């Protein structure tokens, strides 16, 4: 008789390790009584998710409601996966106070490690002009293990 897979909650450090291992996640945001989800590349650094995107619907949405969710998954099979959801506020680089310049610079440097040339002359995605970060105020995760 097959055993039932085990599903359990992950602690904060395990959730942060999953965020740190990956570079593509999904942003969930609300716009006009509708929830949207879009994939984004990112880096996780010092409790913040840094990324770049293009101007458009999500930028307009987060200007009115800056609370977002961000999800990252690891999937090896139907009963072998991990999923992390972070909740927090979205902040555009343009609106960052001068006191936070060093944090932004570290975030941009990390983005350049992920995608060399980011925000420079040889930028492979120059249309992604919006640099943002998400403060990870809350984080939760679950893991399913095969038996």
C-alpha cells in the first residue's frame, strides 16, 4: 500500500534559502478588482526582492496599491516540491529616499550579476526601465516530500 506524501510548513530561513536559490518568480498584484500574476526575474538580498520590469499595467496597479505577493516554486515531481510566498510592499527606485541609496546600489549590483549589462550600454533588455524592490514583510512556505 503506497504511503501518503508528507506536506509541512517551512520556516523563515528555509523560505529565504529558496528565494536565494532562484531568479524567476511570479508577482501577484491587484488592479481594478482583479488579481494578476506575472513572471519576473529577481534577486533576493538582505530581506528584499530586487527586480526590473517594463512600464505597463503592473506599474500602474502598484502605484495605487503597493502591497504585493511574490511566489517561487521548486518542483521535482507531483509529491516532491517546495513553494514560497512572500508578502510586502513594492517600491520603485525612482522614489527611494537618498538615505537608501547604498541599498539600491547593492540591489542593482546583484541584478548585474544575474544579467550582466543591466542598466548599462550593453543591457540585453533595455526596455526594462523600472527597477523595483519588494520588502519581504511576511514569508511562508510549504514542502511536499515523497515517502
